[in-house]
C-alpha cells in the first residue's frame, strides 16, 4: 500500500482512493449547513429567563437539590450549573452550606437585581412570581383589573 499524499487519501479497509480535497469540501459544506441550521434554531429558541434565573428558581424550589438534578431540570450541563452557582454565591445571591458530603443552598432574598433598570427590586419578587404559579388563575388578579380572553 502506498503512502497517502496531500492530494489523495487511501481508505485502508476498502482499498479505494479518494481525493482529499473532496472530503474537505464536503465537510465544510456539511459544517456550514449545520451551523446555519443551528443559528436558525438559536434565533427561534430564545427565552425570557437566563440560566442564572433558572438556577436561582431551582434552588428556591428545593434548597437541597443536587447539581446533577438541577442541571437536568434546566437543560444545561452539570459544569455549567456549577459555574452559575459559583457566580450566584460570589455575587451574594446564594449562600452555600456544607452538610456532610453535600451542599445545601440558602437564598438571600433581600439582594437586588444587578441591572440598573431593576436595581430597586429584590430577587424575592422573581421567586414569588414563579413559586406562586400554581395558584388558581384569578387568585393574583385584582378585582378592578379586566380579564383578558
């Protein structure tokens, strides 16, 4: 079997010879199509809440939650969840309490949002908004407000 040159690639199993440039072109074309498809999916799959907010709400729902379970629930990797928790602990939104071999988290609800537009509101407002979503539909509506149908 002769050595592969820069222009050719010999597949050892089948013995067929292919031009390397065609592989590179096909891979680039395939990568470009996948990248464009992923970009279109990303544009259409945006959400209002960031992963930081989702982690904070997951801890509010269960302060004893394992990192693995939190990541699976949110749809991120365990490493990303660890980084987000580290960010929230560093910023003072969470307090990490070591209990045996596990971590428990306590939310500091008096901390305010970071963005200047919401800096006057505590994060407790966000937590309350999402922990009360199991209430009946008219429970949070004021009687003077109209019902949208």
